[in-house]
C-alpha cells in the first residue's frame, strides 16, 4: 500500500463527512482533515481516506500519518507521506496547530 497518494478529491459534498465532531478532543488533527471513507482496515480506528483541509490532497492513512503530514517525520523515522505545503508556508498556522496537539496530548 502506498501512503500519501496525491490525487485530488472528486467526491461530491454528500459523500464526505467532516472529521470534527466524530472523534474526541484528544485527536485535534481530525479537525484539519475531511474523512471521505475508510481504508482496508478491519478495525474502526485504522486507515481512513481523507483530504487535507489546507492543501486539498487526498491520502489513505492512519492518524499517525496525519501527524507526519502536518509536522514531518520524527527524527530517525522515514516519512511515508507528503508534508502539507500550506502548513510549511504558514509557520504561524503550523505553530497554532502544534500547540493544540501538544495541549491535547498533555494529561
């Protein structure tokens, strides 16, 4: 399976569902994407087909890959997904999102 395909979403608005409101506050990156389907995963929390709200590129991946899409790969890890070009260009927006994620991760 190839992560981070760069095909544009061509689905109608009726086929998509906003991610916000579908998950708990511990996963703030779901507010930054639009879930348009589920991948080949057998469990509910696995792979999803989603479109980034900032760069409008469609991907099939997990929440972990969403994190890599916005913030890049961790040191020593390989990025299997393309970085969000809109976030790279707008450092202020990137910092706000990073703060939101850190806040959600703190106990």
